[in-house]
């Protein structure tokens, strides 16, 4: 049974009349289903990746554990950026016999990649089980009124995310954004520099990437989350993953016991973590904390609203069992193999 649609509420008011602006913004996201729209098999889950918010863990569970077909930057490796038709590919090597992960041969994590995917007819091809992107407004063009996307993500408290991002950037010499200058900086120096993000989430969700922010931008960001996002929290990562599986009807189809172990390991340890770089965190009221809060005033208000939505959205899956992923699962790697009625292509093993 589909989740009960949420009642459409009045536009959020966080300090100004948001209705006209929200209408304009939601028109720009019209190819994403509303939260109160019933789930359709033609809908594609779209993960909005927020840096240092637990997103890599969710992304890896979807791809590595569930073995779903993903649309991410990995899809254009091994020369697939030059493909002229949209298709499922298995890039990457590894030990012989190890299963490879399936991807669509597009890159939905860049604006240029989104345009290429659109030109190749990504939406109508219906090949992706999930899409990952940091660009929700541009990604709207990946979908159509008859093949819609459905947005979800993991949110983290803005101060915790800012601190984590700072410490990560100090050591992450494997990242394109690495700057050795930051290695010896203090949080205070970072918070007072032009390197720190300013209300990053409010800007992304309101599509106000530069210039001064206003209350109307916060109103708009709140309305986008309320209307379009299945909300997850890093502080409730296990409940978040379970809710996604229930809402999107994700089941195991490869080897359920092994997939459950994979899922548990990632939820316990996380992906892309800088756990070895743990340092003391500024406490509320301290100078460092207040400097960070000053740069995230709107994001803090937005996060407080998101926490309330997280509680309310349990209603979306209230009728769906918590262990849905394991109920009537199938095992294409078993002997004899089993498959779901709608079909499922088992991941291909590396042959060389």
C-alpha cells in the first residue's frame, strides 16, 4: 500500500509573506513530486547530497549494499562520458569474481553533466533506481511531468556540519578542495575568513547562491523542504535509512544476509568519515561557536524547522513495516536464484 499522502498545508511564514516567492520557487521544481503526492513506480528517488552531513553513508548503502542502479559521477568513468546513448554500465575494476556496481552512464553531480543526461533522454529511459546531485534546481530538468523525481536527503545541525567540514578540509589532501593553508588555522580564523560557508543550506534550497539573504529566502527554503523533501537527520541516521527504505519500497534482491551486514557496517562506521581527526568541539556560548552561528543564522532556524518535519513525516510510512527491506526479499546470488516479480538484473562479477 502507498503511504498516506500528507495534507497540503499553508505556506510557511518565518518572518515574511512567503507565498508568492514559494510559488515561484516550486514552479522551478515542478518535475519533483510533492510530499503529498502518492508514490508512483515511475518516480525516481533523488538524493540531495549535503557535504559532511552523513550523505556518503546513505549513498553507499543504496549503491553498495542494495546494489541499485545509481546516477552519480561514477557513471562516466572508464570512458563512458563519450557514450552517445544512455545505458547501464559497470565501471571500475577489482579482484576477479567481485561484483561490480551498476551505474547510468551520466554524471548528475555537475551542471554540465545534468545537461548531457537531459540531452540523452535520461528521464524517459527510466534506468536509475536513485540519483545523486548537489543541484536540485538544475536537476529538475532531468525529469518530466510523467517521470518525476522525489527528493530526499540527510540534514545535520549547521554548526556541527561547519566544524566537521573545517576539520575535514584541514586533512583531506585527496579532495580537490584541499588547501594546505588551512592546516594550521584555528576555528576562529576560519569563521572570520571568507572561506567559511554562509548559510549554505538556505542558499541552496532558495537558489540564492550569492548576495545578502532575507527572511523571504528562509521562508522559501522552508517551503521547499516541506513540500518536496523526505527529511532525514544525521543524528537519526538509522531511522532515516529505514524510513527511506520503507517510503521508496526498497527490498534486498542480491543476497539479503550479506546486504544486511553491509548496511549495518556502514551505519555503524559511516563513509567518507574523518573519525581519526576528532577534535574538541566548540560549546554553545563560546566565542568560536558564536562566530560560526553568526554565519549560519538562517540555517539554524531552518534546521530547527527540519527537526519538526522529521517527526511529522513518520506518518508517511506509518502503515509500512519497519523491516520492509527484508520482507519477501529475493536472492539472485543464491543457488537456486530467486527474483522479484518485476524482475531484477543481478550485479555482474568482474571477469578479469
